[in-house]
């Protein structure tokens, strides 16, 4: 089954239109709803309007009722692992068990510098993520009340030596992007890691981001095993046109 998601990017707009867009996306048939985890816009006016990820997720949990929700993806560096686990549990309870914990090692230097986090290196951030994942899962077993369901973990990234190993070891889903042929190759790397750690790769859902420039490749993504396709919109308008095109493609495919 092909799943279609919608990501409301929390930049360059106001809360009201952003909220309206994810409510409408759910009503149109979105299987999942997403935000991202940054503190400043990534494109357009670098000092434009922007909202914090997990506060947005709590609002998304309260204002929707069916679709899965999550961050694409949370930066591990920005929150203590035990705190993040508790935040995720709380949002999962608010959503009645619809949260996916999307997480990655982080990369955006400005976020780190302006909010006082140590940027480190690619390697140190990946080591931090590796340490955090077991902590998060253990904290979920200690919280009262516990999460409303077994929270799936989605790891975002494409690093072949560490990230894909962590996906094989810990993740229920993997998110990446790129040309279909490159994604197919990376999927093969993940399958090799799964074999090494004794994991069935079929247990790991694969998702990717849909952009206007790659919408003609949706069938190729699915053929490569990427069956969760996520389209985005940003402020001020939160235009659902791209998301609607992906929905129409799925309907025509079925």
C-alpha cells in the first residue's frame, strides 16, 4: 500500500493557515502529517517567520483525529534524550496513539550556534544519536502513563556507515531523498546492514519527500520500495496543490 503524507513547513507563515492546511490535508485523505525541527527558515528570508517543532506537533495532535503525525525529522541534539522521550509520550497521548518519532543527528549550523548547542562534527552528532536511541526507548518503559501505543521510530538520513546501521538496529521507518536510482542503491546498503544485524528489511518502511521537480518519478520511487510519499507546503499560503497531485496519482494508480 502506498501512503501519502503532508508536511506543513513552519516557516514564512502564521499559525492559522498552517493549522488549516493540515486539517484540510487530513480531510482529503492524508495518511500522515508532519512538521520539521529547525529554528529558522531554511530557504527564503533567513530571518522570516518560524515556529518550534514540538509545540506545533502538540497542536497538530489536538486538532486532528486520524492521520499519523510526526517531525521530519527531530534533531537529536536539541533536547535531552529523556526529555524528548517524555515529550513524545505526551504528544502520543494527546493524539491517542498516532505519533511517529522521526529523528536524525542534525546538520543545520545556525540552529546550533544561535541556540547554544555544540555543533561538533558529523561523527560526534551520529554518536550522540546512537547513545540517545536506547535511552529514549528505555524512558518510554518508565513513564506513567506510558505512550498510548508503541511509538514507531523513523530515522532520517543517508549515511552508509553509521546512519543506515542505526536504521537497521533501531528504526521502524527510514526517510531519505534523492534520485530513484540512488535511493535504490541506498536501499541495498540498508538491506546489507539488516543482514548483518539480523533484521528483516521488510520490517522497515521507506519514505521520501516529493517535490515539484521529482513528482514525475513517483512510480520509480515505489518500485524502489519507497511506499510512503510526503509532499510539503510552506507559508504564507500553505498551498496543497502538490499534495493533491500526489493523491490524484495514487488514486489513478489504484
